[in-house]
């Protein structure tokens, strides 16, 4: 399940999904910028629910030509 998706020109260019929150040891390169990495679905979903707006604002600062959508 995708927790956060990034769009540019109406096309999805990145997301935070199971490859991130179920990861084992890789570096995080997704929208959460490491916040949900390896945390498991329940913790990552709870974190995204509580902090999604903050995650979106931080990501958009680094990538100003994108639009982040929190589900």
C-alpha cells in the first residue's frame, strides 16, 4: 500500500510503499526521506497519518517542482 505519492505534471514519480516500510537495511530514497524506512506497515501508516503534512512540506522543499499527496 502506498502511504505517500509524489507527482510531477500529473505523473507519479515516487512513493513511500512496502519497499520502504518493510525494507531491511537499504538506504531510503523515497518520499518519507527515511522516516518510515524499515518501520513496518502499522508504524509507518500511523506516522504518516500523524506527520504526513510535515513530510510533504519537507519533501517539496527539496523537490519544489513536485506535488506530494498523502493518502
